[in-house]
């Protein structure tokens, strides 16, 4: 039976993954304890568990915050995820049972309905299910666990998705190539299709994140300029030195 700390850790994790808690958000023990109606001890333990998963970090003067990842580190994580998921797709093509392939095909076909309806939420649910089936279909618990941990670390950055007008259709078409390769047992093609799909998403996310950071920096710079301009001008005090001058005093002379 899950402990109280484990339940709280799961709830906070869901809020981070869903984007409710964005990168850099401070997680206050007291506030969370009141929210979950528990003492601060299980909350503290839950935050410790989240830190071990790479979802939170302890910062001086700020306390526990949702993990912020530098662009360089994010690039490396995306690259690792790209390669590992592609490997899973290859293994799935070689290892999936007939029933597993049938379920994968069913989920993919259902997602086509959500594309036609423009239902983003349902499509994203189907997308998560499709990727889960591929990971499990690889039948390699070590790689599956590694990918799951990486996807957890990437979850707060899912808001930075490709800003394409036909985003759902583009994603669905990429899934089509992956699913067809897996169903036909073509491991190499499944690897290539999954790698291309994740590389596209990763590059788009990085571009969006860079743009967001640039906009934030511009906004902060503008605020700083306004604050500077609003300060009263300091009067320059010029010290003047008094120079004493002596004038000759005319002496009166008596005439004889």
C-alpha cells in the first residue's frame, strides 16, 4: 500500500507533468501540507523523492523549486530521449506480440478521429498511450525505465511544442510511419521513423524555448529601463571654494 508521502509525490508529479507547476515554481512545504491536509513531514519526503527523479531541486534562498534545465542540458536530454525511444521502436518491431500490435493499431486509428475533430486533449492522451505501448512492446525493462525517467524530466517543457497550424496532422502522419514499420516487423525503419519524429519535436521545442527566454529577457530589460527612468535625477552638488581677496587700504596723509 502506498505511503502518504508516495501519494503526495504522485500528486505533485502529476501537477508538474501537466504544467500546473512550471519550471522555477517554488514548492512551499507549508502550503502543500495545507493543500493535502497532512503534516509537513510526508510533504518533505515527497519533495525529496521528486528531487531524486530530477523533477525538483533545492536552491539557496528559494527552497525547493520545479527543476529548471539549461538549454545545453535540455538539448542533451532531448538527444538521449530521441535515441532511446528510437531503439525502443526497433525492439518493439522485433518483439511485439500479435495482441500488442493489434492494440497499437487500434490506438493509432482512434487518434485519427481526434485529428479530424481537432480535439487536442484527447489526441494527447492517445499520443501518450501510443508511446507507452511502444515502450512496453520493446520488452526491455531497463531501456523502458530510462526512457520513462527522461520523459518525466522533459515533462515540464512539453508546453514548448511546435507552433504549427496542422500540428495534430503532422504528428499523426509521423506516428503512421512508426506504426506501419512496427506492424510489418521492420525494426530499422521503425528506428528511423521514431528518431525523425522525436528530432522534429525536440528541435521545435528548443526553438520555442529560446524564443520564450529571449522575450522574457527583453521584458525584464524593458522593466529595468522604466524603473531606472522613474528614479529622480540626483542633483550634482558642486563645492565652491571661497577665495579671500585683499584690497589695498588707502592711507590718509596730512599735508604740511
